[in-house]
C-alpha cells in the first residue's frame, strides 16, 4: 500500500505538503498545478488516506465494557419503577455510545466481582446501605482503580476516587 511519503516523492513535494493537500487543508496555499500533481500521484499509487483505509478495513477494536452494579433486586425494580427508569436510561446512553454492558442485580453481584477485571468502568445504582455493607465489592473497586459513577448516593470521603 502506498504511503504519504510515496505520494510526496512522486509529486516532488514534501510529505507535509502532500498531507495538507490530500486532507483538503483550506489554510494551505499551494498552486493548482502542485495540487493536481499531488492528487494525480495519490491516484496513480492507489494511496488511501487514513479515513478511507479505516472505512475499507474491518478493525477489531474491542469496545469498552462497563459493569452496572444494581444494589437492589429485580423485585424492587418491579415494585418501584424509578430504578427501572434509571437503569434503562443508563443502559440506553451507554449503548448509544457503543459500549458493552454487563448488569448485576443484588443476587448476582458476586458474579460481577469475578468479572471485575473485564470492566473499564463501573456504575453503581441503588441503595447506599447495601453499598456500605458490600465490603468485598468496595475492596475490589478500590484495588482496581477504574472509574466509578454512583447514581443514587455519594461515596464517603476518601473511600474511592469517583466521578
């Protein structure tokens, strides 16, 4: 695959000039003749800029995975729609931004603790009393050092670095 340096060499210009022309930099002053030489060289060499190259290539970039720890059980969510609304809105926003989500209700938090190393961030939703009783979860989060967002309560001063 042709590189920007190859295009510049063929057109007889610097790589910086070739880059600015091919990226359609409106603030770069260049003659029409030079602009045409660069574009023709790129076409002849089959040069594809980064954007075109990335669009043509399937990239295997893993999506960030967020753990949502719901400090309540499914029954409470059915009884109190507030928690369901909060959970579904959080989930919707994360999915819109292309993030993977793993949810753990109160009865499955231990499973979430075992998967904790997979998460790039954590969201806590629910009752603060349960959070303060969930010592294993608190210790794990403190040691992991990943970003944490709390929905319904604040952490105690110095307990964790949280947003």
